């Protein structure tokens, strides 16, 4: 009985110290994160205008959520859908590409350090503000815009379609090859994550597999792919978040401009929040589906 | 695992068929082919990555008159520093560089301390609601800044010191804004969130530190406890020195991300303390709207290329010297899902 009491006391002490360590963050979370988030919810239902005496609010119900869909019938097709569906193409390509590059960069060859430094370069120029400014001026000619590609490959499309492949398949290929610039520039962090994961796989497993006569192909699927699956989960979630919140996302751009150019604070908040909610739901679904296939060594 | 290999080796001893000379040669050939493919792949993708940089370098030192000269593609016929000089003026380079460095370095330092503390709390202590609270850490990463920067702006414009101003307002019957402080156009608008662990991408740093502290053996702490160390001194004396590489990684990422931040810096620094990212965009927009330069496209391009070069050059230099830490730090923090 006395022992149990002591244990309880220790538990309480531990909890107290734990709370003490996170207390600073907790205050910040409530006042500097949850409160602005709550305010954004409040704004979403108001018509706001800035006057000389400060803000004026007028409750208008769900108007902020629907006005754009009602006024602009192409809004969903032109902005919401591209913003939300970007990940369907981007994330799988990004995952496959970064894993492939990480495996290549993990091999021993001359100039590896240089190659690694090269592929991580996008990590330090992440904001896109530099790239965005360059794009608006065109890197090559002054005519480049968001929708033209830096490395457009019409040749690939021609070869594939003349080889008799259906247009849909050709489209997928050209989509990928046209976006090679974006894909490479998106994958910096993912490559780092995968590379760190690859180095955590014990070499003994490969040796054992080789002695048993496994081919490189089998080694990849039976060892690398299984061992790396927890990292894949992190990479998938990171790529999803990046795809949804990147400045180059049309929806994010619209949300920002709705406030900064057109001064519609309520509309910006409402569309932003509902977009965020949908994105969050997608992330949860993808996470749940991926997490099912993840293999943890310690729990096996 | 080693035992298993040894056993297997023994079991196979003498049974492994001798690989024929021809097969060996084929294997070697395959290696060569792969090496060539690998080189081509890395070279090609490296070109894609470096292309903007090469383009900038080529155009920056080229007199703008040669931009439309079809006989000049990469290598300029003569060199000039006019573009750089103009860009230095447009960016107000030295003052904005100082602004960027002060902001990035101070915020990085603050974030290291606060995020390490929070990460340690989450990694080593059991307390009620720990998991839900950690989910909130993840939530701070997921919610894009574009959603909350507006309310944040209002909050920092009339900063009420966590509600104290409002209470004072209630007591005295005046509007709370009389007791509030304007933090916009001061660095406090970045320092305060950093100080309370909700600064720029603080969530990611808390996550990194938590993983890192989890991987440090518990025995170290227990030994310290037996020797009479309190929780705080265990953290400062034992845990922090063992998390050196994570600290460096967080420092570098924080610096680089503050360097690149545009939405928040643009909002919180409308006039003063503007960092390079904001001045870069302002310079470009300024040229487009200025009557004197509006129609002079080559001039605009020259200044833009030079400005972008000046903007990324400092981080590029930092990166060249520290690039291995970007990987090693992530490795040692051992992200395991």
C-alpha cells in the first residue's frame, strides 16, 4: 500500500516536471496559435471592413463560404480542384523519385559528396520566392509563365504517340517529364529523409540475402522497401502537406490574394479554413491507408 | 544477425558453385553500364537543378543590350557589373542583409532553446494528455500560415500581453487597445512566437528534438539522477550536449527558413526591418510599376537576375560549408516514423 502511494507520488512529480518543460509552448499554443485560429473561424462568418476606427464586423452567416462558388461558376474547376488534386500526381511521383535518387546517392562512387550537395540544394531555396520572381521574368525567354514548362519535352510525346501508345498514357508521361524541374525542386527534404533511412538498414541483412542467392530486385522489395516503410509514411505526409500549403498551389495563392489584393478578409478566412479542413481530411485518409502497410522492426 | 550469417556461411561452405569466368565478366560489364547510367542520370538531373543558377550567372555579368542579341546564348561578349550595382541599390542590400541576418540568427537561437525544452518534455515525461497535445504540435505544422497570418496580424497590431490588456481594459472601463502595444514593424512580432514555441515551423523542430532525445539511452539520465542532478540540470548538462548535431540541424534549417520566409515577413514588416525576401519582391514590383523602367524589359531582367543572385548567395555560401550537417543531423535524429 505504501509502495503504491509512493509510486503515485512519483508519477505526479513526473507529470509536473513534464508540464513544466512544455509549459512555455503550451502558453504559445493557446494564445498565439489556437486563438488566431479561432479568430479566423470568427472572421469566416463576418463581413469585415477596415475603417478609420478599426475593424467593423457584420454577421452574414455562410455567405463567405459560398459567394465565390455562386459568383464564379468556373471557380471550382479553375482553382479548388487543381489545388486539391495536385497531390494525386505529385505525391506518388515525388515518393518514387526521391527513393530512387536516395538509393543512387547511397551507393559508393566518385563524386558522391558533390552529387549529394547538388540534390540537397533545393532544400535551401525552398520558399519559392526566388523561383517565383525568376519565373515571372522567365528563366529563358521573357515569355515563360506558370503554365509553360522549363523543360518541356514535346519530343517525348511525339515518339510515344507515334509508337502507337494511347493518348492517355502519353499524357501521363509528358506530364511527368514536363514537370521534371518541379519534381526535382520539390524532393530535397524527401531525399534527405530517405537517405537517412537507408543508412539505418543493417548491411548484414543484405549480406545474408546475397548468400541465400537473392537478386538485387528481390533485395529491394524484401528488405529495402519493407525496412524503409516507416520513412515512406513520413515522406508521404510531408509531401502531402507541402503540396497543399506550398505558395505555388493555386488555392493558397487565391486565398492570399483574396485578402491582399481584394481586401476580402472574411472570404479569405472562410475559403482558407474550409480548404484546410478538406486537406486535413485527405491527409488523415492517406495516412490511415499508408500506415496499414508500414512495418516496424521493433514491433515485429 | 551476425550469427545467422556465420551459420549460413558454414552451411553453404563448399557447396557454392564456382562462378565461371564468363559470368564474372558479364557481372563486371553490368557494373560499368550501371556506372555510366548513374553518371548520366546525376549529370542530367544536376543540370536541371543548376539550370536556374547557371542562367543567372550567365545573365548577371552580361550587358543588358546583349539579352536580345541572338548570337549570344550563354557566354557574354563583354562583362559588366552594372546589373549588380543596380540590384544593390534596389534591394538596399546591406541594410536588408543585416535585417535578414539579425532576424534569422536571433530566431534560430530562441527556437533551439524553446523547441529543445518542449521536445524533451514530450520525449521523457509521462503526463496526462501527452499524446493529444503532441497531435497539436503536428497541427501547428499542417495549418498553412496563409490561414492564420491575418488574425495574427490583428493580434500583433494590438498585442494584449496574453489577455492582460483586456483585463486592465475591463477594470478601467476603457477600450483594451489603449493598453495594447503595436508589435508590427518590430522584430518582436517574430521573437514572441519563437519564444513561445509557435514560431516559423517550430512544430517540425519540436518533433526533431523529441525523436533525438528519445534515442539517447535512458541510463545516462538515470546515472545523472543518482549523482544528484535535478531535471533541469540533467537537461542542460546531459541531454543538450548529446543533441549537438540536432541543435546544429535545427539552427541551419531555422536560419534558412527565416531567410526564405515571405508571407509573414511581408505582413509583419510593412515598413521597417524588411529582410531580403521582401525587398526582392518589392524591387521587382517597383520596376514593373515605375514609369522610367516599365518598358525597359532587359533592364528589369538584368536587375532581377542580379537581385536573385544576391538573395541566394549568402545562404549558398553557408550551405557549401555546412551541407554535410543537413544530412547528418537528420540521420542522428533518427526519424523512424
